[in-house]
């Protein structure tokens, strides 16, 4: 069964166009937004930064970013406002208003 577009257009609808609004109505908006954020992360920050900084979780509009070292915590602090701007351009204004930087915990020795 094909889903009709509101304007009567019979072309297929991409699942993300249907799933996003459904998840938002069901209260899963933050999870949906976080998934979109993770998907866009490397293209927003660049592959070099993405290798050392990754989104950990989104709490409201506060994004927690884990970094690989103290040096990257300092580097990312300088990039914070630019990253917020780029994320909001990609995901919608006000999606991220603050970034908290935390050093990634290292794995315990084997």
C-alpha cells in the first residue's frame, strides 16, 4: 500500500519523511533528533575532529560530547560555537544550544 502525499502526488514517500513526525508525536523526538545528529556528525565537524570527538547524548538541547584527550577537550572548546551553529543549520534552529565536553573514559586494562 502506498502512502499518498497530502497534495495528491502519487510518488513514493521516503520513510524518514513519515517516521520523523510519528516519532515526534509519540514523545521520542529527542531520540529521533539524536539519531539524526549522530548521522550528520562527521560531515558537520569533519573527519579529523570526528575521530577524536563524538556525540554521547542529547539532553534537551544540551549535547554531551566525549573527546579522546585533554588536548582535544581544549581544541573542541574553541570549536563549540561553530559546531552548534552548523548542527542547528543542519537539524533546525535551537536543536543544540549548549555543548558539554567530557573526556571519554578509557577501557579498563585486560
